[in-house]
């Protein structure tokens, strides 16, 4: 009987080493393919998303700081707006000049003062506003004229008393004759001296 002996080292070892080497090469190639096709793009997307998020956070921080710095300015503007609205109440618009005369007539009717004359004088331009002088002549007793003055002082339109001349109609009479110089004011940007009609 013939016995044959096979060298297992030459049969098993060398092919297994080649298989292992081949598997390693395939694994490296597969990892490279997976890295290039999936992992690397994901890392790039994550990096881009992180950078975008950081940019948004930075911009949000800048906007928040800007808003916080604007809050005092907004408060000042609102306060200035309220002050301006109050200041504008002291000025009479051109279309309100007739209302001034109507107000004087109303005050005279309520206080029983007799109005003898109402006359607009020449308007005076003073820097950013226009002064409209108004001369009125009244007749009445002391109480009536005092009530008339108080009515004008509480009027919605601001009327400044510039000058007052008082005379008695007679030595024994309680009736007084008053010559008053009043003034109203209007902003130059809202009106013009030319074309103003007298009351």
C-alpha cells in the first residue's frame, strides 16, 4: 500500500495568506469608497451646518445688542414725539386764525363784554415761527373783563396778551374801555405771511 503525504503548509498556509491580504485590500477599498461617498460628505455637511449655526448665533447676538442699544433711543424718540405734540399745541395753524376771532366773540358773548373792534395787524416773521398780532377793543366792567381774560387763558388755542390799556368811560362809571394787543403764533413751515386773510 502506497502512502502519500501532503505538506499542509504548502496547501493551506499560502492560499490563506493571499486571501487575508486580498480581504485587507478589499476592506481598505471599501472603507475608502464609504468614506468618500458617505462619511466625508456628511462631515462636510455637518461642518457647513455648524458654521451656519454659528453665523446665525453671531448675527442674532449682534441684532440683540443692536435692539438693546436702540431701546433708549426709541424711548427718547417717543418722549420727544410727545413733547413735540405738546409744543405744537402752542402754535395756531393758518386755517385756525378765523377760529381765534370766533373764540374772542364767543368769550365776549359768554362774559357780556362788548367788542368794539377786532383787527389783525401785520404779521411778523421771527426765525422759525410767525407772530400774528391781533388788536381788540372791549367795553365792560371789571368783573366782566376779568372773566373775559380768564376765558382766553383757558382757551384751547394759545393766545398771548402782549399789551393792555385800560380807560374809564367816565369818572363815575364802572364801565371800562380796554385796548388789548394779543398774539398768536404759527410755524413758518406750515404757513406763509403772504396770502393770510384778516379775521
